[in-house]
C-alpha cells in the first residue's frame, strides 16, 4: 500500500506539471483574444504552447508504460541550453504573473548531455517552478538565475538560484525526502523525483543557501554514457 501510494503521488506530480502549463497557456490565450484589439501573434504562441504541453504529458505517460514493460530509457544527445530555453518559454507567463525576472548564463558550445530528454524537462520544470513559487510572497527583488556550464570530469553543471524564502529552517536536509513539503498543496515528490532522475543519469542533485537571500539548486550530468539504471 505504501509503494502504491508513493507511485500514485509520483504519477500525479509528473502529469500535473504539463497539464498546469497547458492551463496557464490557455488562460494567456484567452486574455490575448479577449482584448479590444486581439493580439493574434501572442494568442498563436500560447496555443502552440498548449500543443507542446499536451504532447509532453503524452510522452510522460509513454515513459511510464515503458517502465511496466521494462523498456530501456530513451537516452539521446541533449542540448541543455536549448532545453532550458524551452522550459523558460513554457514558464514565461508564470514568471510574469509574479513579477519574477529570469536571467540566464548559458555557456556557449556546451557538449551534449546523454540523457532522456523528457525526464530532464521534468527536472528543469520542477526546479524553475519551485524558484518562482518561493518568491510569490517575497518583498523586494524577485530574481531567478539559471546557469549551464562545463564542470570537472567531463560533466556539465546546471544551477537554478533565486531570491526567495530560502531553504526550510532546520529542515534543509529533508527537502529531498519523499512526501516532505512546505507547500499547502504540495505532494512532496518533486525534488525526490528530480534527484532520482539525475542520479539515474550518473549525476548529482543538491541544494544550498543562496547569498544574501534565497536558495540554489545544482545538478551535474555526464557527457558520456555513464548512467546507472
């Protein structure tokens, strides 16, 4: 029963993310069309986002079906810079809604990561959405900084840092535990799932306090096939 509950929570969290993104894009599309002078270009972009979100949800379901069939994860060369830009487009409306400024430092000519693209999308979506959520009720600047760069031992490192409320006091070591959450409507599975995904790719995911305020999340990925199934 415990295993079933964990899987159900995990599945709900994974599928909810693209659905939530589709709802955000649908709301934006309605707003662009409802004005006295409809902005067809922005409405078209939002509608395109809905299509992408729906396809991403279908891809997640496809991965889950592969799990039960004991299929092999679909590892392929992935451009991390391109993937980060895609996720920022999906979350642009959410960042704008809460007056969050997003800054990127993406090192040029990064080697490709060998990874499951959909799983990495889930990780980036979760980390960026968490940063935005951490700043909803914060006074002052609301900034998210995303970096992608080379690391040691032929690895890549990505970081997502914010100026939000920071890690939970005296509970920072628990944030990657299953079902631990500081959100009223949280499942407590997002960071746990993200860490499992990164570790299955042979990388590492960790968090640290961000100076002078907020939190930073960091993960590494190999550029060669060294993943642990």
